[in-house]
């Protein structure tokens, strides 16, 4: 199997699907029905974690890997800050490790001066106890991933209806070969650069067309580009991933960023016929069960 295909398959397992910024929420979220047998070992873990409405009463702990783990002692990002607003609140995915929450608040506070936006619109973080989600992401499971819209926060406070229904800004051209010059601005570049420069950031996932524009526009200032990794979708938002907290023995990091700025053959592959050739649908993978996650996730999920 070609090395590039191996890489793509591995990354797909980590990122999974994206709960799109374009997918509206609801103004009247309904509780999920109770499970007939929550102790069934074959039950999909997402059914359990999707019903956990509050964090566990435990010290903060990122457990396992980004696509196979859970989160203890989560903190919630407030719905409103001076320089951020949380979108799609009905999803109940504004939780994260305190390291992530502090990072978002600090990053947002620097955006007006460094980028020129009033602030940030925040998409999905994690569920109250992390873990697999009922819809969307394959990652976002240990409280260290955040989706941030490529739409600047407006200067006014959005209504609940706006937060559930408004669309994010697509910055990529219709042919997927580059950014849309009518939409893409130097401020988009400045925001992504700002995020990538933060020492606790491990990766910034963005559409290949966005990476292409960044490579073209960066000039001699290129060290930060290594952290910006191309991935399909991600034309309405970027996915920021933090590294594991120092000393977090239970947290499995993604590993080092490949050497170089990532603007050569690796990026060019995304625009090749091989990358864009339609692939036959793969058989669906069985959903993760609680037994597929680190053993500590079972106790954390059950904690009252």
C-alpha cells in the first residue's frame, strides 16, 4: 500500500467525520430516550457518552487518544466572553480539559489586536465526559480538540437562534483548487498563523486549499506552517488540537509534526487525480464500545 494512502487512512481514523459548521442546531433540544440495557457490552460507547450531561466529579484528566478516549473533570467554556461566542449550544459540546478552555480564552483575547477580528466563534469542543459522539467527529474525545469558525465574531451578541442556525463562512473556491479571493483575507491567514504559533498547539487542520494559500502568502516566515496540516472539509472552520498536558501519563499524543513546512509534494498530492478520484464506499466500521476505550473510561463514565 502506498505510504501516502497509509497516512490518509490513519489520519481518517483520528479525525473521523466533521460535525459541520453548516449543520444547524435546534432551539428545542429533546432528551435522548433511556437505554434498554446500558450494561450491554456490545452497546456503542457513543450511546453512553452522548447521554452524559455533566462532567465527572474528578480532577482533570485526558484519558487515551484523540479518537479513542474520554475526559474526566472537564470544564465548560462559557457561552459568552468578551472576545468569543459559542455556536450550536444545543449540541452540548462546549467542554474540554481545563488546558483547552484556558487556551481558547487566552487565544480569543489576543485576536482583536493580532488579527483585527472582534473575536472568535467557537464550534465543537468535547462532550461533558468526552468519548465518542453520536454524530460527527471521530476525534474530540479527550478534551483537547476545538473547532473554530473561519467567520469573525460580530461586534454584537448573537441570539440563540443565530447561534443554532447561521452558517459559517466557506473560504474555499468552488473547484477546491484554492481559496476564494472574494472571501479569503489576510486576517484569515493572521488568525491561523496566530493559532499555530502557540506552543501548546500540536496541529491545526485546514482544507488543502487553505494550506496552499498559506504556503503562497507566508513569505520567509515559514516555521509555523509545519503545524498546519491539510485535510478534506475544514473549509468553514479550522480544527485546533493541543498536545497532551505535561505529565499526563494517561494521555496519548499524536506525535511530532513532520519536518519541513509541508508545502511540497505532500500538499500537491491533495490536488492530484489520485486524491480526488471517487472511491467506492467502504463498509462501515463497527462503533467503538466501552471495552474499546481505556479501562479508566468505564469508572469515569459511571462516577456520580
